[in-house]
C-alpha cells in the first residue's frame, strides 16, 4: 500500500503522529534511523499531562488509560526552603484520567510502538532520512540507503538535530541558557510507598535547588548547578552528595546521569514553502524539562499535524503550533528567571515569600509553582 503520509522518526512524537494519522484514515509509513532494538537510556520525559493522556486515548482507544496505569501519580507535592516546608498540597484520587502520570519516556515509547504494531502501521527501522522536500502535489523523501519514498505529506519528527529541518534551510531561533542542570536517575528497586514530588530551594545539605520526582521504578533527581559550576565535576562527586539528596532511599543505585541547559528555541518555520513537509516535536522546538512542555507539546503537535494533513490545513498548523511553541518558550524563560533569580529584588521576594508562607499560603503556592513557569494551554492542542 502506498503511504499517504511519511513520518520521519519513531520517538514519542513520531509514533503519536503515525497513530493520529492512522486514526484519521490516512496511511502512514514511519522511517526511523535507529535499529528496532537499540537502547534508549535514561528517564528523559517523565511527566505526561492529562491533555496528553486524552490525545493518546483519541488516537488509540485505551492507550491513555494504559499509560496512566503503568505510570505513577503522586498524591502530594511539597516545596521546602532551606529544609523548611513552605508548601504542601495533597490531591484525593479522582474520577477519570489522573491529572498526570509519571513514567520513563522509554516505557511510553514501548506502549506507542505496541499500539502502532497492533494498528498495522509499518515502521522501517535503520532507515535514516537524509532529505525531505515538498513540491506541488506531494513530497519526496531520500534515505541514507539510497531509497526514495513519495507521499502527499511528510511529518518530520526527527528530533533536535533534525536532518529534514536542516535540509529545508529552516533555522532554530532563540537562546540556550549558560546555567547547567544535572539529572540523575536512581533505581530504588521498588515503588515508593507514598510517592511525592519535592522541590527544595537551597537544599540544606547540597545548598542548591533540587527537584525530586518519583516514577515507576525509581526517582529522578534534578540538581541546579551553581553559576559557573561544571555539571561534569558535580557528577564526578555523586557518591558524596547523592545520599544527602535522597536520605529516604536505603541503597540508591545510579542508572543514568545527564547534564542539560535550558533551551528556548523555535524553528523559524514549521513547514516548507509548498505546505507538504510539517515539522513537529523537537524538530520544531527545544524546551527545558522544567514544566514538562517538551514531549507533551510535541504530542500535541503530532495530533495537530495529522489533522492538518487530512484537512489540508498545513498553513494553519504551522501558524498555530509555532505560536504555541513561542508561548512555551516564554513560560520556560519565566521558570528559568525564577530558578536563577539573578536580581536582588527576585531573591528578596523569594526569601520574603518563604518567611511569609506559614501565615500566608499564597506565598507558599507561588514558591511551589514558579519554578515550572505559568500554567498554559500551549502544551495542548
Ligand atoms: C534530560 C532530559 C529530560 C527531559 N525531561 C522531560 C520532561 O520531564 N518532560 C518532557 O515533556 N520532556 C522532557 N524532555 C524532552 C523530551 O525527551 C523530548 O521532548 C522528546 O524526546 C521529544 O520527542 P521527539 O519525538 O520530538 O524527538 P526524539 O525523542 O529525539 O525522537 C526523534 C527520533 O527521530 C529519529 N531520527 C533522528 N534523525 C533521524 C533521521 N535523519 N531519519 C530518521 N529518523 C531519525 C531518532 O532516532 C529518534 O528516534 C527531556 C529531555 C532530556 C534530554
């Protein structure tokens, strides 16, 4: 069968795009550079928003519910200032999809891959795309093996170093912060009995901002390096500080470490001049993990891209999803400004809020929410 749409990349965004396309009656073909069994290490995107669970249920009935069931939803989140609690909120379990679930990106990708397989969506593994070009009436894709594929449209979900984007001559615009963050995955070997997300301003032992996020199978520890501190050196001393960061774990075993900087970059265009190639996910925008906008907004792109292909509304897709990406970048900038607090008045405001929090809960709520940036609809479709 000839594909009506070619999806480049079998990451979470590409697999979602393929499922969305198939659910709308299109015939997708996925081309992926990796081999099927290549390992993808690390937790990476953990936090799956309710809006994303709904998208997944819409493109593959039952998938969102399965993701929610396999993930972990914590009932409490807490924020501490130099070891003193300034905010705590607990959520009773509710009806319907949970507000979020936390599971490693690799586990989500496995579920997406299974859903593609049971929908009969063909995926060609080990098939790296070198170029995709639109032209009147369709698009042509060339792969490193010399194969050529033709289709009505291409949805490029080939990640941050997108060869498709580069081939179209589309630039990434925006900034990357110089401040480094270190991510450490720790395998506890068991599901935490009472999982909770904890954010520490000035962790009393580490004297840095530290975020602790549970997921099914372990914990993720996100440490904000001090200005001019080298994340690699902090990683080298992990044995000294890790037990202080997670004193509640008896035998933490490090399974993955990674350093990152806040990326706030958006492609200068989300489509080619013919409206035949659509960019989605990290091929189109780079966002930091805080706020969990990267993968969640990428899956919203994927669903929107499939609708745009079916409805012949690519220009609108390009305009709306680019605007959403810019809103996410603005939110990420606000989160970063709060985390770094470079100005004296920001530091004074935070310290004052920490002092006022026991008497004025709104101050604690602000300290709890601000590291993630404002809540937005931009991650949704
Ligand atoms: C440390 C870290 C923590 C993160 N935490 C979060 C988080 O908490 N929440 C969140 O929402 N996001 C988070 N992210 C971001 C998240 O991982 C990305 O947003 C997500 O992976 C993007 O998905 P994607 O499908 O667009 O790209 P990718 O996951 O990069 O997938 C791209 C796919 O395309 C394939 N490919 C590449 N080039 C080609 C080619 N030429 N031809 C064919 N195939 C190709 C790749 O092999 C890959 O399979 C985090 C990222 C990192 C690094």
